[in-house]
C-alpha cells in the first residue's frame, strides 16, 4: 500500500519577543495555549504550542521566540509563506472588526473563489483567515471570542518554492497529495483530513527567503504511528537526506528538505496531547526527561511569560531575564508612586508616606539612569571615515559628538 500523508500536523514559526507572541495568538486570535516548552535541541529557547480546545491534529501552531538573538528574517522562496486558518461560515465580518480593534492591517484576497483575510502578526508571520464548513467547532473561548466564531484549525498553507515544478512533483509523487485545482498563480493540493487539508503552491518566485524571525521554519504533515520508519526508508530510497527519527514526546518525527527548499517534518498522529495535561495559562515549563536535571538552570535564564486577556498589543521593553526583572522593579516603583500621588489629592500625606515617596522617587530615577546606560552601550555609530564606534569610544570632533554629550548628560 502506498504511503500518503494525512494532513497538516503542525506549523512552526520563528518570532521575536515571547510575550508579544503569546498576546497575539491568545488574545487576538483566541487560540488556546497548549504548552510552554523549550526547544528540544536548544533549551535556552522557548517553544510555544497553541491549538483548539483539545489540541487536535491540524490545529496546532508552534513558535520559537528568538528575542534579541537573531536579525529579521525574510519571507521568500523555500518557505511556508502563509498559514491559513479556518473560521466558521459567516464570521469574516466579525474578524475584520476584531483585527481593526487591535489596529492590525489586513486585506481581502481571493483564491479559487474563496475570500481570505490576510494579515501579519506582530513579528511578520503571514496569516490568513478563510470561512469554511470543514472542521469541528472549537469549544475554547477566550478574550470575548465565543466558540461560534473561534478559529477551528488549519485550512492549509501557501508554499513558496525555489523550484515550483519539482515541488509540485514532490507533493504528488512523494507525499501523495492530489492536485485538485489550478489557476494562473496557484496549484491547489488536497489531503484526506478535513482539517489542515490544503496546500496552495504559488507559481511565481517571491525572491530568496531567509529563515529567521518573522518566518515559518517548517511544516509538519501527519503520518501513522507505525509508518514513520517506512517513511524514512522510502524517502532515502528516493534520494532525500533524512534526519534520524526523533522522539518529541507528543509524537515521533523526522525532517528533510523538499526540492524547492522547504523544510518538511513528518510527525506521527500518536500519542498526541492529553487534554487534561494542557496548560492554557502557561504556568509550568514542560521539559523532556533529558533536560529535567537542568530545570533550575533553564528556568533561571528564560523570560517569565503569562497568558492574560488584553485589548491592545503592547511592546515589551525587555529582551532577557535581567531586563525583565529591571522592568518589573520599575513598574512596582511607579505603581506605588502613583498610588501615593492619588492619596495626596484626597488627604495630607503622613511624614512616613512623604519619606517613602522621596525614597521611591530617588530609586525610580536611579532605575531610569541604569536603563539608559544599558541602552547607550548597545548603540553603534559610524563616523565620517566609516569606522563603527559605540558611545564610549567617541571623541570630540566625531560627527556624533553632540549626540554623545546629550545622551551622557542624561546619566548625570
């Protein structure tokens, strides 16, 4: 019997700030947080999982937040260019208004007589919503998104290939997808499952892509639990360089690149996620057993994150654990200073409160100066001779000397 993939298992992207990623996919899109884990190959990096209420196959989107570790990526050939989500029929107007409320720019796009609501997340990942009768109602409700309007899972994905015809042949002859539609710009391929059912292959070049923040790293297709070893043999017989079968705890998988450069993962449909073990508040860090002995060390390095409803998307001014702690300290001082200010408008402050306010203000100023110092040490300038310098190697006569003096005055 010929091997065929069943549908999309999950899609994994690379993003920037972890908290900004959580806010977007939970508060804006209303997805359920499934796991707060780490990259199984690099425990200093988070790996977030989101899904429908039960973490069913075809609903799981995952992200690796790299924060300040990498420069911006470039969406282009050799990548999953767009992630397509299914929404209930009759809800596209609701989703337009929701995106507007979060000041997210979107456009209506049209493909194969369907309307897609196209937009990017905060870090540049391209997404789209499309009405579809396929899939089951998502029981998860969050931040005012009710189950009759909630995202049901993947509709599919759009591929940008370096070699379109080779990718087309790969999808048909290797993965077993069926070519069901074609127009001037796209091929549409279909799989068995009703969730994560479609791959649309764009025919024209998007230019060379660069994997980093703001791009999708790979797409995983679902295969039978007992088929993974057969897939490895089959792929290798057909000339693909395939990774070893890896234990991802929730499934087993292998990785390779298709001829057009897109990273493909084949992931087993079992064991999957147990609903009782999902973590919608991301309260516990999930670690594979081989990292458990390093739990304290790993947790001490990761930025604390939270899942809370929000009505606006925020920029978080910290990129690591140390900056996070400084930020929280700053917010704590400011909160108490403002509280004392409100009290002073209703009654006279006690001597103890006046003393406390002055001490808090002094600490607040010191904290601001410390943050400014950290900022300045990261800023680089290029002088008139093309030499790159930081603030502390500036000399009088450099083009940026005036700016240097103005910044350093803030520290005094």
